[in-house]
C-alpha cells in the first residue's frame, strides 16, 4: 500500500492515513500504519535490521487524514511532550446527522473508556475515572439532512469527537459505534471524520510546522458539499 507522504526529514515523517487502516497493530492482524511505514522506510533507504518509528498520536481506524510519526527517539519524546503540553494542534472536519442547534459552540464533557468494549461513555458532570473532554465546533453548511462541521480539539481523548457529537444528538455519518444504530457490530468502514491539519513545533529546529490534508470531495457524504465549503471548514481553525 502506497501512503501519501506530505513531509519527511531525518526526524519526522508526515503522511495521510487512509480510512480503514489501523494506526498500529491490533487484534485483526490487518496492515497498520506503523508497520507499513517501517517497511516503506526500510525499503527506500535500504536499512538493515529494525527501523525505529515512534507513534506519538493516533487516529481511529475508520478515520482518515494527517498523521505524524517520529523517526528518532529524541523526536518521539519531544513530540509526545508537545501533545502533553497541548502545543500539538489538531483540526478536523466531519459530517454529522442533522444540524446542531448552536451554529458554533464549545463542548465540555467527561469521558470514561471501557477498554474491553473499546467504547467510551460521556457524562455532563465529573464522574469516577472520567477525564475532561473539550472541543470547539462550527457548522459550516447543511445539505440533505447532514451538516458539515469544523472541529478544534482542546483535549485528545479516545473517540472524543465521535462520542461528544453523538452525545449532543448529532452522530457522525457512517459511525456505527456511536450512531443511532449503535447496537450493531462496529465495522471498519470509513466514517465522515477527517484529520485536516496538524500544527506542531519541529522537534529539533523548533520551527512551527503546518501539515494539511483533505478528504476526497467526490465521495459521499463529502460530495454533498462544495469544494469551497470543505476548504472553508478546513481553514477555520488552521
């Protein structure tokens, strides 16, 4: 599988993750981003032995878009620190069912993960073992019963966007796990959520970097909106 490379130097590699590919190896044994990139680097640079590649953040399997990996342990440590100190900015666009009542809002909930079910529960008030989950959103356009929404994450909790948008009554299109058909088994098909940008200081030079990616606007439900609307959604927070 050829993965689109947006940027690469001696310290990091930035790629576009296709929907349906796990970020790292899981119980399915399917090809994952970490393994695919290690093999790619090994072949392109004719590297003997094992290739180091650090996974510093994840995208859910059904989600596509920008991902950054560390090529050295020093870069991995510094990028992980950027995530912890919230210097690692991530923006998304998504298509949700219906139209949120507030055209623009900040959502603060509390999320508790059930590792056995690989699913999270959302609470309005602090709860035992639940962590705060905060995001901002803006509705960009509505069409055919769906809305195009720009998302800025303030925290990076598991399934955060999917769970919070579903909690306010507007699950992501195609999301079986948190959608209205949540009783059905989860599939690995894509959902209408795309990682459109990452902003982060370079782990060595400290220079601010911005990497962007857009979904295929010819594929539903993205095709329900114009290219201009998709670009507007992607640029709002970038």
